[in-house]
C-alpha cells in the first residue's frame, strides 16, 4: 500500500508506493526527501536529469516473468563511457527491482542476499569468474560510476555526484548480476536478473504518448574548440563528437565542449554512408550517427577498417563495419560466451578462433553515445562461423561480446538506397559465406542418393541371380588329345552373355584349353582358347605366387537351344592329371562395375570439396591459424 | 554444377543398371571367335 506525504519544501504531495523506498524526489521542487520515521527530511535539491530520449518514464508499466511491475523511480548514472538509467521497479507482489537501461540494452534485476563473502571492488578484474547466487558469472564491466540525478522513489539515499563503483557480470545463459559497492567497498549489494528485449515486456504508459523534448539545433549547436567549425549534436545522449573539419574528438557530455584528442587528418576517410543517413536494415529503421576508422597492426603492417554507428529501434546501437568492400552488421551480445579449446560456443554453434589483435581508434566523425578514446588499445579476439563472427573486445574496464553477420553489398545498397556503388569486395573476409558451400552440400546429397540407388540395383540383381546352367568336373591327362564333352544344357531364350568359368587344381604347372561351345540344334559353334597357369614358391624366405587357378570367358549373343561344351587340353608332358571344375552361367552383376560407377560419381564431390577448400584456405590465410603455411608452399615448390 | 551432376549421375546409373542386368563388365574376357559351322569331325563329335 502506498503512503502519501507532503513535501516539507513546497507542500506538494509526495507518494511512496513501495515500502522499501526511503527516498523520493519531489516532482515539483526537486527536493530530495528521505523518510525519517513518519517525517520527511529534506536533503536539498536534486540535480536535474540529463535529457536522454529514453522511451521510459515513471508510471510506465510492464510484465516480466508473469509479474506486473511499474516504474516508480530512476537514478541516472554516468561513467567514463556515458550515461545509463537505473529504473526502480515495484512488482505487483510488493517486491522491488531494477531495470537497467543502457544504449538500448535492457536488464531487469532483483536484490539477493549471499552469505559468502565476495572480493572487494579493488580486487575485481574484467573477465574474472565469480559464483553469485549459485551461478558462475564472468565480470564484463567495472564501472567507477557516479550518480547524476534521481527522480521518484528510491530504496536508498542518493545525491548528485554520489560514487557508485559497480561490477556487472553475465553468464552464458544471458543471466546478469551486479555487485554494487556504493555503500560498502567490501560488502556489495547483489542484484541478479537477466537481459530482456524491450518489446517483450508488454509496456503500457510509455513515454511516446507524452511530449518528448526534442533537442533543438540551437540548444546543442556549438563551434569546434579546435577549428571553430560549426557543429551540432542531434541526440542528447551523445558523449563524443568527432569534428569532420579538423579531426578533433570532443567531449559533449557537458554544456562546455572539451577537446579530448586530435586525430591525424591524413587518416581521414570520406564515409560511404553519410552521417544522418537513414535506412531500413532487416526490418529495423536505423540512422547513421557516427563513423570511425580503426586500426590493427600485424607483422608491422597497419590494417584499417571502418565502423558506422547506427541508432536503431528503442535507441538500440548497431554497427556496420567495412573492410576491403566486405560489410558486416554487428550488435552487442547481452551475455557472456563460453570459450574452450580455441572455440567460442554461441547459439549452440561452435565459432573457431580466427585471430587476436590490438585494435585502436584512428579517426572519428559524428556522434557517439560513449566516450571515444583515440589510440586506446582494445584487445580483440575474433571467432568465426560464417556468416557470423563473434568478437570479444576487452579493455581495462570492460569486456564486450559482439556478434556480426556478413552482409552482401546488395542488401546495404537497398537498405540505404545508395546511388554510389560501394567498393567491390577484395579477397576473402573472415566470416564471408563460402560461395561453394551450398553447391558442395547439394552435390554430396546427390552423391549419397545415387550411391544408394546403385547399391539397391546391385543388391537386387545379386538376389535375383539364378544358379549355374551347368557345373561339372573334367579331368585331363598329358598326351590325351581326346576332347571332353560336358553334359547338355539348355538356353530357353537367347542370351546376350554366357559365362564359362574354370577352376583348375594346378600346382606349379599350366593347362591350355580349347573350348568349343556348340548349339546342338543349329550346329553353330563358338570357340575360345584359354591358358590357365599357377606357380608359387618361396625364394630367400619370401613366398611368391604367379597366375591363377581360376579363369572366366564370356560368350556373347547366343541363340536359344540345347548346348554342349567340348574342351581339348594341352598339358606339359610331365604334368600330373589336372582336374577342372567347369561352371556355365548367365553372368550376374559385376562388383568392378559398381566400384567404377562409385569412382565416377565421386569425382564431382571431390571437385566441389577441393573448390570449397581452396576458398577456406584463402579465408584462413589471414588468420592466426592458416591452413597452408609459407613452409608448406616452399615444400610443394621443391 | 549440382544440376549437371544430377544429369550425369542419372545417365551413369542407367548405364550401370543396364550393364549389371546383362552381366556385362568392363574387364570381362569376351570370346572373340565368331560362330562357325563345325566340320564333319566336329559335327560327329557333338551329334553322337
């Protein structure tokens, strides 16, 4: 149940909706009022909130995990990279929580109590793992923040300039935790929650229904303190502006614009997308507000790329990156990503480590909602699973995961209705989709289907094969010229092929056979001569063999009729009698034909595999893990 | 490429099936001698 009191300064009604709220800011006179028993103490005027074009306002209501909540207060905080809001929530079950709003990213958290001691703020490091409320988190941000202003009801005392050392942590499931050392540098307040999609919260009474103070050009127009060029800020939340005339990097977070750094104008590049350009990327309206050139150095060579800062729906920040004509659309991930064995796992997909490097900012122009620092090194690790790329960017105070998706130039041109043709892509980019991948997959799919069909045909013919037409043993002796006749066998219908096989019990000798296949009905005869030999032995302890005891010959285009086979043999004079087993049959499916077909069918997938692989070789040539190294090349040259 | 492969594969599979049905193999040893009418001796041999 809420409680209403009178502001001791102006007499206006001040309502405490939550029992945990101990501080309220009078909406009329901005007095900071603190509950002291039944009385309200006035701590003085609260500083004015900085206009930030948030879509939220006090009184807005939503639903999270089946519970309704309302926004009853706000703290606006500033850290070195910019501003963010902490909205005080009152749930319908009477509990309170926080909705963090930063750069279009939203996180809801609730206070928890943990008996185990946590490290003091001074001992925390970005990337450090901590177990909080039973979950393992990784520290993503260490913020030496301070309170800018507050409004509405708050559960603790705050005032402008109040220091707020905070550690933000995330886990791989998207859970979020904050350690707030504002009151105690050793024993933090703990808040646990999760990143949320703004649209999923079922909002009502958002700020869109009320007049949002539009920033005027006059209000934010100023002259560059370095070159006096006229500049203007189109968004109130902007922390940094890059002067396009002289390369100055300016701090615009206060009314007094300060020069932060001066970029080398030699590094100036005319952006393809003009500042202020609006477009629609993947169904989301975006506006280009900033452009920066970044640099990394490898083997003494500088590599530079462009990054466009886009403002999307609900003040969400997006990035368009461009290197050598290759474009990526990137956004920050609201979670930690597990890295193990040189791979990062995200969305149940393994991303292979591509490269690690130090990235610097060379040049900026336009507006940036964070404090841009020239030449501040950020350690970057890239992991790829085309068409996506995961990057972990780590500084002393922050670790951020971003995911990027490769974008074809046609999509970029359509999104921004470009009239200028972008630079054609050069080389192969880290997460560029392999254009031969789909073709290879389809060819492989067809290979397996054709293989299955071939095996089915072969198996069906094997099972359908009939037994031999004749099987008989014949014995031949040296010097015996008399032909041996087999029993008669019948071909009920003409056959295209008839196979006659011999299995001779040869032992280091030979036999020469003259075959005459005769049709007894017509008198036609077909002849063939066969030489069967088999020798084997042991020489110097090594066994050897030559020839075969088996032989087969095929007669073709035989008419129907009754047949008999006559065989004459020639043997060595000193040979022992040789017994041959004769087998006459219609030949069945050949294994050799099956293997030849498989070989022919495999040529295509082998070719597409090689073609796909050569693209991957080019991709990884630019990485820390090239598939072909310079030594491999020199070896092959040799 | 996949479409060409499909056409090639179906043709190859058809030829394979036909050859397998007839028991024809690329490495078969085929009797080269054409059909002949046997002489009197041979005739008597087969028409005993």
